[in-house]
C-alpha cells in the first residue's frame, strides 16, 4: 500500500501556489498525488493520504520546552484549508486526531508488516523499516531494520529544531552517525545516548522526554519504551 504524508504536500503545493487561484492550487495538488500513485503503481495499487487533525499527545509530554513552539506564528499557505478539504473530499484522506499523520502512517506500515511505501520527505520516517519514496527526486530508498532502530537515537542526540525538541549542543548528523553507528543493539544505542547526555550535564529524564517526543507510534496504544539490558 502507498502511504502518503498529506501534511507535507499541503505546504509544498500550498506555498508554490500562493499567488495562484484556487483552481490551480487544487489541480496542482491533484497532479502531485496522481503522479505519486502512478510512479508506484508497479508496487501497489492502493493508497491512503493522511492528514494531522486536532490535538497531539506530545503537547503533554514536552516539559523542557513547548512542542513545536512558534509554529502558530509562522506564515501558512494561502490555500491551506482548501487543499486539506480537497484531499478529504477527492482523495478520501484520513484526518487523525490526538497524534500526527506521521504516527498514523507508521502505525499502518506496522500493521502491514512494512509491506508498504511511505511517500514523504520527512526524515522522521527513517525510524520505520519501510521503503521511502522521495517524489521530488523520484527515488525509492530501502530502510533497513537496524538503521531504523539507530535513527531514533541519532535524533535524540541531534534534537529537532523544526519541532522544538532539544538535543545535545554541537551534535549534528555526522557526529550522531559516528556515535551511534557502532551500536548493534537498542540497549547499546540507548546507553550510548545516555552517556553523552550525562557528559553534557543532562539527565535521563531529559533523554526520555526527547525519545518520547521523537518516537513514531507503531500502534494506537503505543509509546516509547526504554529498552532492557540484554
């Protein structure tokens, strides 16, 4: 099944069509979606578009600083509501509440035993051992199970500026790779992360907060669980 991140398309198409009439905006979005489905038609015949609705459990998890603080102040596409409504009415998009579209996609991919393709440019999906399709480059990339496991802990070291999730100062992608890539188990990933947090005068609660904010759900009653030492 083709799992499409509708949130990202709303902004990508929306900003590109800010100066265009509504008809052009919806036609552009429809063309984007149709092309994605066509590109992947040799793999799967069915698709689902997901959109984030109201509420997010992460708002209660964030203690150090508000989750996605400042997002409400940023400029939004002129046709944002129109494009969201179009995806619901014309593409039967699923609007998910209490979580993000990213979570719903990760849940569905897990239910399908990862026999799916995730269509998004969002790096968060590297947590999911499922092929990802970059529709801007028309590139399909496999995500291995071990790489998906490591990615969450790399995120915990780097943080996420877009979502206002703090990490460790000075740790970027290359340094995170160097720290986490040698790890072979999830416990090693976790304990390595924790050691670097301690080295930077950050406690385990801070690490757990970041992991709970970053972790994509795999079921509707899921949450991040600290791995056991094996």
